[in-house]
C-alpha cells in the first residue's frame, strides 16, 4: 500500500517523476541481463510473455474497463494476429514478410474482426454480451482447427510450424545480435522489441483515457441513454472500443507467433480469454497501472507456483506429495479467490474505483431506476 | 404576465410538434399532440401522472420512435430515433430519475456534455496535436464555467454519485447546457426538492432563459410552473387538452377536471 501511495504522490511531483522515469528506464534496460545471469533464461522467457500479456490486458481493458462491454472471447484477436504472422512469414505458404509489414497488418485485421464482433452485438450488455463474445472466441478457434480442408490454410489442429523468427530484412532476432561490439542474445532482443511495443501501447492507452473519446467510453459504461443524450454516437464509439482493443490483441498475437515459432488452435482456448480478463479485473479494472500489474502478476504467479511447489514440499515433508503441475492451478485459484475477497476493487484500482467500492455512495442514483 | 406573452407571440417558432403519436401495445401514450414552442420562452408541459409528458420528451429527444406525426426544430424536421443527432441539433435534456455518470467526477460529467460540440478523434488523442490540446483546454474551461453557473464549482472533483440530490439536479442541468443547446428540456427538475431548493432552481431556470436558451419544462409542482412559464400545455391521457398562458390554463374547466378527477360544477 505504501508503495502505491508513493506512486500516487509522484503524479504531483514533476522532478520526482522525471527521476523515477529515468530510474525505471535504466531498470527495464538492464533487467534481462540481471534475470538471465541471476536466474535463468527460462525466467527471461516468462518476462517476454509478461509483455505480451500486458498488451493483451491493456487491449481488453479498453473494451471491459473503459467502455464496460464484457468480452469473453478476446483471445480470438490474439489468434488472428498470430495466424496472420504464421501465414505471412513461414514455410507454410513460403511467404516471408518482414515484421514491420505484419505488425500494422495484424493490428488492422484484428481491428476489423473487432468491428465484426462489435457490429451485431451493439444492443447487448452484461451477461448477454459475454455469451455472444464467448461464442465468437470459440468460433475463431474452431475455424483455425478446421480450415485445413478443402484448402489447407491453417493446417488444422497440427498447427503451423516453421514460422520465421521475427526479422527486419537481414536482421533476425533468432541469432544473437552484435551491436557496437556488444552482443545481445536472442531472448534479450525479443525482450527489447516487446518492451518497446508494450510501452507504445501503454502510451496510446494513456492518451486515449484522457481524451474526448476516453470520456465517451466511460460515459457509455456509466449510462448509455444519458451518453446518447449528450450527443455521443454510441454505435460508433462502441465499435471504436472493440476495434482499438482488438488491434492491441492483434499486435500481441503477431509477436507471439514470431517468438514461439509455432501456432496451433490450442493456444487460443477459452481459458486464455478468462486469464486475460482476470488480469484486467484483478489488477484494477479501468486503471492502466493496475492492469499492467495484473498482467505481470498473473503471468508470474503460475510460474512461481510451478517452480516453487516442488522444493517447498521437499523442504517440509522430505518428499514431493503433490505434483507441482497439478498444485500450480490449485494455488493460483486460491490466490484469485483471496484477492477478490480482500481487494474486490482490484490490486491497484483507480482512485475513483476505490471510492466506488468503499461505499461512500449516497445511492441516490440507484433509486427510481 | 400579459406583457411577456405578447412579446412571445411575435417571436419565431423554435419547436413545432405536429400530430405526434406514440403507443405501447394497446396503450395510447400520445395521441395527435401538436404544440409550438417559441424562441426564448419558458414553456411548461403539465398533466397528471401517466399523461404522456415523459413519453413526449422521449420522442422529442429521439429515444422513442413516434408512431405518427413529426417534430420540426428550428425549421427542419428532427430525424427520429437518433438521440445523438438531436443533441447535435441543439436540444439538451435532463431526466426525471437523474441519469448522471455516477462514477465520473462532476467536472467530467460536464466535459462529456461538451461531446456534441467538439471533434477530437483517436488520432488527435494519440498525437495530442495543438488543435486537440486547445480543444481539450476549451472543454475544461467551459465545464468550469458551467459548474460555476449552476453553483456547484466546489464539488467539481467529487464523484457525481456522491453529490447531494439537489446538486445532482444542478449537475445534470450543467451537463445539458454544455452542448450549447437552443432548447433545454427539463424533466421534473424540482421533483423531491424542498421549498428553498425549488426557489433557487426557479432562479436558475429564469437565468438560463434570460441568457438566451429556450426552456421546455415538465413539472408536477404547479406553483413553480405557473410562476415561471410563459405558456403552458396540459396533457391528459396522451392528448393536449389546453395550451395558453398560465392564468388562463389555471381556470380552464377541462384542466381542473383532469387534475381533480371530476367536474367542480
């Protein structure tokens, strides 16, 4: 809590904020070297994934957190981005487009899918919207699973292998890069690329939040009829939320395919959508730092349980009683329940949302509805 | 009173509702309602509960699609079922059961109200070019002015849901005024207010009119309507039974019957 308060204080202290930003920049820059030398490369891999999940969570936060539209099929947009990369830059079709072409294309295509999902669901809210979006997510996954006949497009459940590593012209991130006599290993290079894009998405989200469009999104979440009467074209503004949110997911998907080198429909199941939604809700819906924190924590926690459950059991009982792999999700579930019990507003909620949950309400708004 | 009505007779027509009808299943909420509101007047719409006042409001502001008739505003026909376009044309409204954006601050509520008069899109927001920044600063300035205007500037940073009932009513008016409306439509603004609150509301509405905005007022408080409005229309069972200056409306036998449920004679 003290940590969070000091972050809040920084918002009002300009010089402190600059110093903090510089410090954070240095930390983020040396982070991969610290991790890979003190722990192992597998933890750096997890950090790379955390970046992807931050992008996903921020994208979903626009739809769920800002506009208040419960989307349970968000991972479909991640799938669209990932498959786009897999098709355009692999041995599957023999196409090898560079990343700077595919990232915008992935954002655009996922955005289009977002609008496709948004258009027929404009009148739906809450549970009803959740069911339709859940169906949409499954439809996309099932399409990927079955588009191997009559023409083999997605290679069905086997997935697409032989995906090119992310490359800019001759520069491939799969090999260590030598830069001014300084060698950057592959995992580190991916880290920097993901970090750059995650920062870009954070920047865009912050700018949107404090804008006319961001206010319109929140207004729709709060009261759609009043929003309409204020001159907000709710149809367009909602479609815009779906499109923007989806395009972030598309970018993350493109990066995922290039990083993993393999995509299959299995990676985009309902559980993944739920996971991203948990990041948004647990972190603090609608609050950008909270959502980022949620993305990091929920990527990290299952891995910590996976790595920690074995050694801890040996230390206490002298032998492993429960399989760490099985215990991992159990502990993870417990952690989710505890957070929701003790911090229902999220770990790091926005100041207004915190007040909302503290029950300062006079409840005048609820009467006479 | 008579001097006021004689000036309003020469004024231009702002709103012209012609034969508006609306039914829900078999229930006729509005039957052939025609009325005209002139520029710069305060026009009252009264009637017993269920007379169709709010239905008329909802048709006017595009929330309901009328089953018959049309509404002309400033000489042009209002497109039905498009509340956001109605707002852009210059009709702003408040709601009978206050509909604020509860978890936004009072300031933000008014800033949202400015939506219809501003243009920044996604690209502008992301690039934050000078035009967008200026627009944003102008929105904020106007919102501050309006909070001062309705006298709740000290609550600017409070969540709308935490304001007192009277202040919420004021905030809703400020949000409506933010769209620079030609016509401000107030749906029972004095409902649930005590005498002092009603009096200061009366002054506020009068001030709004004097600053050039035409006001359409639905109200149950007959005293408020009679003291404030230049002309009054009375609805009963979805039909307009009377339209005139308050002193005449008050004496109309049909109006008395509608309110008291029977002939007094």
